[in-house]
C-alpha cells in the first residue's frame, strides 16, 4: 500500500481544515489526515445534490469515483482549496473549473 501526505504550502495550519471524504478509503488515509490535524468527516451515502448544498463548509475533498465533480457541483465549494483523488485518473473531476476556482 502506498500513502502520500502532501504538504499544502498555501495552508497555514491544518488545525481548522475540514475535509470531507466521499468514498470509502483505506483507514490509514483517515487516521493519517487526523494525525496531521485535519478535521475529517465522512459521507458515503448522501446524494451529490445534498453534498453540494453544504460543500462550502469544507476546504478539502477526498473522492474515488462515486460521482462526477462537475462545474455546478464545484461552484458550491466557495472555501474548497483541494481535491484528493484516490485512484487513477482525473476524468471525474472538471479540472478546468477546479483550476479557475483556485482549487488544487
């Protein structure tokens, strides 16, 4: 298993960085984020529409392939600063929109 915890230079402190995990991931990822001080919430069952309505509460998003992160979804993440994709490829993320919104 390979786990990478990147340094986010644009964040001053992880203490108040809420991250939403949308798909099941290895427990090491969740514990690693928590050990680094991230506030981790998990939501494996809500619809994309329901999550979009509260997306502005999070600065980070972790997804595998549950649903597509398109323009209309990402525009709800006013405070979103990064998306972590667990797996291969980025085809389920609208990268153009993410970049235009300043999401890494």
